[in-house]
C-alpha cells in the first residue's frame, strides 16, 4: 500500500486520496504570492530610495538657504565693523595731523630763537678768530698740495717704466706673431699638398678598382667561354650515320682556345703589375713631401674621428634603449587601460544587475512529500509512482516557466524606475539574459 507523510515520524500513518489537497493549485498560488511580494518589495525599495533622495535634496536646499542667510548677516556685520574702523581711523588721523602741525609750529619758533642766539655769538667771536683761522688753513693746504705733487711724480715715473716695458713686450710679440703667421702659412701649404695627394691617390685607387673589376669581368667571361668550349669538346652531340667521314676531327679548337686564354691572363697580369708599379712610384715620390708634424696631426685627427664615432654609436645605443623602454611603458599603459575598461564594464553590469534583481533575504524552499514503498507491492505501485513523477516534473516545468516570466516583468519595471531615478548609469543597453550570463561568469572567475 502507498504510505505518504511530510516528516520521518509520519511514515506509519495511512492517508487517503481525499485527504491530499490539490498541490498544483497551492504551489501556483504560493508562487504568485511570492512574486507579488518580490515586486512589492522592489517597489518599496525604490520608493524608499526616492524618498531618501528627495529628503537629501530638501536638506541640501534648506542648508543652502540657511547658509546664504547666515552668510549675508555675517557680511553685513563685517561691513558695519569695517565702517566703524574706517571712521575711527579717520578720526585718529585727524587728531595726529593736528598734533603734528602744533609740534611743527613750536619747533619753528624754537629754531628761530636758537639761530638768533647763534648769530649773535658767532658775530662776537668771528672777528677775533678769522685772522688766526685763515693762516692755519693756508698752511695746511700748502702741506697737502706738496705731498700730492710728490706722489704724482712717483706715479708718473712708474707709469713711464711700465710703458717702456710694454713697448718691448709688444715688439717681441710682433716678432712672434710674424713667425707664427709664417709657420701657419707653411702648414696650410703642406695641408693643401697632402689633400691634393690624397685626392690623387683616391682617384688612382678608384681607377685601379674599376680596371680590376673590368679585368675580373673579362676573366670571368673567358672562363665561361673556355668552360663552355671544353664542355662542348668533351661531350659532342651524337652524329648521324649518313654523315660522310671525310671531315677532319676538331682537335685544333681546344689548343687555340687555351692559347687565347693564356694570352689574356698574361696581358691582365702585366697590366696589373704596371699599375701597381706606377702607384708605388707615385707614393714614393709623394712620401718625402710629408712632414712628421703633419703625420702626427693626421693621427690625432684620426683618433678624434674614432672617438666621435664611438660617441655617436653610444648615443645611438642609448637612444634605442630609451625608445624600447618607452615602447614597453606604452604597452603596459595600453594593457592597463584595457583592464580598467573591462573592470568598469563589469562594475556597470553588476550595478545594473543589482538594480534589476530584488535584494531580498527570503529563501522559499518547495517542500514535497516523501514516498515510501513497500517491498511486497513494488509491481503494483510502479505505474502509480511513474505517473506521480511525470506529474511532478510537469508541475516543476510550468512553475519554472512562470517564475522565469514574472521576474522578467519585474526586472523591466525595475529598469524603468531605475532609469528615471539614475539615468546616468545606462551607458550601454543589453538584454537581461546577457547581463545575467556576464555576472555569473564574473562571479565564477
């Protein structure tokens, strides 16, 4: 027999089919109620946020109004205080100016009295002191003038000696300048000669290179001709049988070709030997004209050129290294920029998902009765159990479809309300399923 119970202790109880309530209707009603509660909860959450935002805006407006009123009053008080300060300052300035004017008048009167007293005393003593003072002053001036004249005479003698020594030094320097000028002219001439000689040598070398290249080309052509001739001689083509045997054999051709090749080789070697001798003669003729000082200068210039080349190579390597470092930095910045873009996109998607889905703490678990079968009636109950499983699976599918449809409607409402509240978060529009898949991928990662 079939025994049905909701708990482990009810396994022994017997229930009839009339006692079992319509589970499908109850489950559908409960799901509808759960969905309605979720939608109400979402609506109440958004209304709560809206009221909070309105309250914050009202608080900001009131605080701004209070701040403006207080600021205006404070500014009025400060202006009144500044006016009082300006008035007091003007009064003090006026009092100070009056006191200064009084003091000036008193000082003028006292100065006049003092000057009158000084004039009277000076007139009395000046008559007696004028004669003595004039004599003493004249004697002092005479002594000072004598000392100054002696000092000037000594200075003039020293300057004359310095002028003489400077004239001698100037003459010596003129002689040195003339000698150095002559040396520089000689050096310029020798440098010009060396430059001309180097240009001649370059021209001769270029000419010799061109001649050698021509001779090499000719020798290569002769070698090719000789090889072709020898190959044609060593491997003759098959002769037909109807050919007459009266023709002579081609034995004289290789000998003539060999003699021509040897003659060309000897002519090439003789021309090269002549050119090398001519170049050696020109070098020997130009070598005595070169001075050791100029050679030293040339070597120094070569060293300077080598140093400059090394410096340029070092700068080039450093520039390459700096360019590589900057390229690496740009790559790192580009990668970090892409990472930041991905992070911003995930944040926006998570925020939208949070706004779409209700932040509830309810966890409804659908309880189903346990099925206990007896071992004796397994054959009789297989059909009923299979029918029950089919019915339960169909109910689950229908419930899942309903639950999938209702949250989509709720999410659309939540999206519309959230768009009116926070319009600046909707940068990119994408379907709900894509956002859910993206959020799940991020959570799993």
